[in-house]
C-alpha cells in the first residue's frame, strides 16, 4: 500500500476535522491506496463514545464520509462534496477497542456524480458499518481554480 499525500497539507486554511494534522481536536487520519481501494486505520477512544462503550454513530459516519472524499481526490483527481449518504449500522463498534479499518471505492460515476461505497471493520475484520455516498464532483479545472486543488498523489509518485 502506498501512502496518499495530503494535497492541502501545510495550507494555512487546512483545518479538516477528519484529516488535518494541524487540527488539535481532529482525528488526523492518514490514507493509503490499495489497488482500487482507499484505506485508513484509526484507533477509537472513549472520548468518541455514544452509548456505553459504543463508538458514536456520528463518528462512524464521519469516518465513512471522510474516506469517500479521499477516494474522490485520489481516484477521480478532483474534489467533491457529499450530496447524499446512506449509513447502515450492522454491528456495534467498541469505543475503546483496537484499531479500526475503513475502506472505500468508487462503484460508478455518472457525469459529475460518483457513487462510493465505504465500509468500517473492527479489529477482527468484521464489517460493522457500511455507507453508500453520492458525491458531487467539481470539474477538475474548477477544483484547481476555486479550491486550489493541486492533484492527489501517493508517496511513490513523488519520490520514485
């Protein structure tokens, strides 16, 4: 797996709760490319608890939505915004459990819409939460001009 480089790292306005290393309260997620998938790993804590030792459903949805944004950046080489998100909570996720894995991939694209599936797995590899997201994708030239999107690369492309 290759580490995906954050195209906005170091930008003074980059304060994303999900991925910015500069956001003190944020999750500081890092992403990797694994074939058609984008992957991240995250260790929950009781600070994100909903019900007794269950990871809050909103945090689960955030993880699933955030990785979809990274799929758009890496796989489609543009940026987008969530247009629709359907989440299915299949199994409780421990708030103080070991590392979780989140995977996502493009299912299909139609014009400026991308349908992306993201899945959250516990440390035993069991599927706990699944989301189907529809993203509105900016035309690449608009992403560059209006949102300063420089493209999204993996480490091996930058150093290899």
